[in-house]
C-alpha cells in the first residue's frame, strides 16, 4: 500500500523503539526506511524482518565488536542500523580511499541510507556491495546494478562500502510517497504499539468521549 513518507518514517521509528533499539538508533531507522522507500525499495519489509529476527536479542550482541578490519558482531549477525550509524561516523575513511568491510550483516539493504549520508559528507559517490548486487549513491539518488532478490536477503556473508572513482549510470531520484506491503506494515505497527502506555481507568476518563459525565 502507498503511504506518505512522513507516516512511514514515524511508524518505522516507533517500531524500532518497540523492538528494543535506543531512541537515537530508532530515529536513524525511521530516516533510513523513509530514504529507501522513497526510492521504491522494500525498506519496510527489511525493518520488519530485522526487528522480528532480533526480538529479545540485546543490541550489544549485534553491534560491531571493533571498527578495525572486518566489522562483525560478538554473537550472531551484525545489525545494519548500528553498523550503518558507525559507517556514517567513519565517512572520512571512505574519502581517504579506505574501504569498509562487514561480515554477516542482517538485512544489508538497511546499510545503504547510511552510506548515502556518508556520500553527502564527503561530497562523492559511495558504493555498497553484497551478494553480487551493487548500489551506488551520491546521497540523494541511487543506481542499482544487478537488482534481484539480494535486495531483501536476510543476511549478507560479506558487505563492502567504498568511495566510487568511476562514473556510474543515471541515479534515480526520490519520490514523495512509498509502498509498504500489508504484512510488513502490520508487523511494524505491532512493534510500534509496544511504545504506547496501556490505558488506565483514569486515562480513559480523561480521554475522548463522555466518560463518566454526560453534558447532553
């Protein structure tokens, strides 16, 4: 179904928080899903899959152990959101010609927006590659070579990110609305509902409706 980008971002942010991520990373998740969805990519589906996969797993187990060599998690697969935020912080490495490699990355599509923001920071195109797929972005538009099911792969054994030094094809530009499948939208809303306080008798009396009084 089609939704406004504002709505997609808000639901994704709430869902990430409901899935146990910090508010800071949840805000980044909302922006990342918005950016990808504006380019027609299945970001809502990727986030729903990630949150379902990592439900009840503490974030320290999915964060990069170190930012030297190949980035990897201490236990299991690497979270693309925390790793993406670290990638953005390390943008100057890309400008210096040093690539960044990651191992066993969950839902690698979610790394792409962070590479886009790194591209804006260094004013150069950046490429993210995994599973035979390569995504190039200048921060606003993107170009995908060999697009296939790797867009929604649940884990990439190897992912690389580097500054692009040769010309690529025409970059697609973002749209004003985005598509999210009904099943992914329902999953995101289920996670988002965890952030809402349960209703109490007092809150119901103070809420909408006549409550205990009737002025008619």
